C-alpha cells in the first residue's frame, strides 16, 4: 500500500471540525485509534509488536533472526491542536512502506529493523515535548513526568495507568538503547527549504535549540462593570505587555524565534476581570548561550510588566533542548546513499533530537509544498511521499544490509 493510501485510512481520526485539521493529543481516544491502526498494519506484515515501559510502540522486522544491534526508523502519531496530517504520521507510514519496499527487493537485513512510534511527541497534552523519548533516554525523570498534568488537571501518572502503563516502571531504558545501532526519522519538512531548493527529499543537518516556559500572572479578579479602570490589577493587560515585550526581544535578536501560542485566563468570562492568566512561551535559537540569555531577559521583562500592572508573575521552565547537530558519520553514510539530497537544518523539534544524545541519529525531510506546518495547511504531495519512502528504504538498506552482505548472500544463492 502507498504512503498516501495509508494516510487516507486515518483521515477521519481526530479530525477537528472546530479548529480544522487534526487534534490528536497524546493518550486521547484519537491517539489510541491511531496506535490500533499502526498495530493492524504491523500485524498484517507479520512484524513482532511490543510496547515498552514508556509507552513507545516497536514493530520488528528481523527475517534473518539477526542478533546484531538494530536499525530503527519511525516517528509519532500525536498532533498539536488543529495540526496537519503529516507531522508524525508521514514518518510512521513511510516506515511501513519502506519495509514493504525492502521485502519486494528481497533484502534480508543483517541487522533487525525496528519501527518506533513515540508517544506525546508534541507535548500538546502534558506540556513537555518528546515525553516518550525523554523518558527513555533519561532526559526527564519519571518523578517529574508522573507529576505533569493536562488541561483538565489529570496527572500523567493516572492517564498512563489507564492506558495500560505501569507508572512504577517508567524511566530510562539503557538496555534498549544499547540494542540500537542507529535511528533515522523521516518527517515532513516544516518550512520552505525544499521548495526553495526544488528537491523532494533532504538529509537533516541540525535542530534548533528550543525550550518552553510557563508564565503565571496573578492579579485581582473583579467585576467588569463596577471596577474603575484605575482600580484594576488586571493580569490580562500585564500578559499583553509581556507578549509584546517577548516579541520585541526576539525580533532584536538575530536568528531568535519566540512564540506565545497558548494563553488561559482564569476564570475566563467576558464580563470578568481575570484573577490569573497563564501563558506558554516557546523560544528557539541556534546558540544555546543566546537562548539562556534570552530567557533571562524575558524573565526580567515579564517581572517588570507584572509590577507595572500591580500584578505578580512567575516563569517556570517546562522543557529545554540544546541545539542538535546530527551524527556526522551517519550523515556521511546518508549522503553516500542519497547523492542528490541536499542537507537542511530545521527549527522544529523531534524525537530524533532527543535520541541523538544516546545513539547515532539522522533525519530525512520530505517537501511540504505549502511551507506551512502545525496547521491544517501542512501538505505533502502523494508522489513526494512515495519518493520519501523509497529514500528511507534505500537508507535502511544501506544501514541494515550493507552491499558486502548482499553480495555474499547473492553469491551463496548463486551457488
Ligand atoms: C514540534 O514539532 C516542535 O517543534 O515543537
Ligand atoms: Mn513531528
Ligand atoms: Mn510537530
């Protein structure tokens, strides 16, 4: 089945009639349905399925019974609220298609090939991006993860337990990591790089360092009609000042990006001055020292804006990931396999960026003709999706069934 055909099967799952696009939060009903879809495809292909202690699904193809370290591909199935249909699922469907292609080529891999589906990559539900891969590599402690709560106040510990995970067993998995020789994630490109280059597929060079901070602004909740303008301590007005300050700071810092995409007034009534406003800042920069300086300056400006409006504020870090330069040796290998593919950096975060701290890791990007992502307008043309799957199959073949193995197999078969 084609990549586009597989993605069409899930076109109704988590479709969001209000926001448009898809809302497939981690551990939601939509997420579960997508995992069942993946499980169905893996089972139909005779792949061996397992779910690890941190909720990552693994589908194994090891026709030769190899005991070597595994070559892993895969991605995620959860989405941002109102997201596109390719961010995550493209990498999962392409992984399944790549295994089909390798089988059609009669490749018998020398290394097991695994397809991983990481949970809660977007962090849309519990606030920390790449929660599954962070737990696996130890980038977040299980204690901190278990205490995370979603918008409804449900703790990750309870949600994970209801989803069949044992909270006592979450956490670093060095044994599993030691059985991986490399990880290659295919992903929709989330900017205009490949449009500008006129190419369908790129090899990733780097991921921008990025972090998320939660700001709480406390004021005085009161009546919209009876409270004179000079008598107010309105956290919404303080937040508005802060948001403009953060935008101005990022604009004045070359290569910086700062976004406030989520804001929650409490209690959130039209005729009510809020008592509290919470909002989330996403800051990204290629230089980790600049990111640190940006967040220090942001804290100062947030505090000053709160004081100016008679409010109090707190800034708390939710996650921080340094800039990642992907493994040079693996990039070189991929360049040897995909001679025409350019190299591109990205501003988007990925499980591959987290895994890169533990195993040689690389990524492939597939052209997005709108250049828009985290939006219903994200797109991949069917033909590009197939080219991506072929590129991934070529890469997996090069890593798991290097030519000398194929030659000796062919030689043995000829005899
Ligand atoms: C995930 O896609 C991110 O970059 O936040
Ligand atoms: Mn993604
Ligand atoms: Mn994303």
